[in-house]
């Protein structure tokens, strides 16, 4: 059976700044999911342990707090569902089959809680693959993350951001992990990747 492809579009520049090694990696990101045909599946929010650990506290709603504690104790993807009330004026449900609440309502929105501490490309790919299998019931799935912000544009927008908000001079160094990841993604030798990265600064 051929694999179904899911296309992922990202929302924020700081996700790419982190992926490219310009700053700390993001802890959460809004994602839009599409089938290869262009049909929109919907949006999800991808959260990591690093983000949810800092967000959760005893003052949180008990059900949410307990769910986060369970999530933090293992290494699997978890899901958090947001439901509207049937009488809500702007009532919405996701268009695909998804777990219904006690009122028979499908969620309006879904968070994916991934076991990684921060987001890189593999985090997005494995999170969406898990979502496809567990929620969309797609057993054989490939995931393609669309580069909304190519490397050169990411450097430019990062420098503008730093200048606008009074950040220190930007000193950029590239980790071996980043070079390896980009080498695989761009299908280039590691030396060529480093050369490309350094010439873009």
C-alpha cells in the first residue's frame, strides 16, 4: 500500500531560527496540515515537554495538570482536546473523525504533546506521523515539512528581530547536530553545508 503524504506548514520565524541554530529551539508551534492533494486537514498545536513543564502548575485546572504530569512521566505522544459547547454561537468541530466528549461533540482543536524537550524537524515529522496514525487512522504516512522560511531569510529576519528588540550583537555558531540535520535535509556534503551557513551570516 502506498504511503499517504501529509504536508505541514509552520507559522513562526522563531521555529526556524531555533532549527537553524540561531537561538534556542521553540517549545511549541502551530502547524497546518494538508493532504498532498492540497485538501486542508486542519490545524494543531505542537507542544514539547520543555514548554508544558513550565506551563503546568498546581493552580492549573486539575484535569489539565494531571494530564500534563502523566505526559511528563513517559515518552509517548499525548493529545489534549478542546471542545465547544453545542449551544456556543461559534460552535466548531474538526472535520475528521476524532474522540468525542460525553456530549457527543468532536474537538474544536487538538494539541499534540510530543516527548521531545524542544522542536526540531524530526519532532514535527514524528508528531504528525503519530497524529496521522492515532487520530486520522492513517497507518502508512510520510510527512513533509514545508520550509516557510529558507535559511538566508531566517538569518535576515533574526537579525532584524535582534536589532528591533535591542538584543546584543548576534554571534552565530553552528552545531554539529545542525550541520548533520541540514546535510540530510538538503542532500549536501557537511563541508558544503558549513560553507553555505557561514557565507549567509
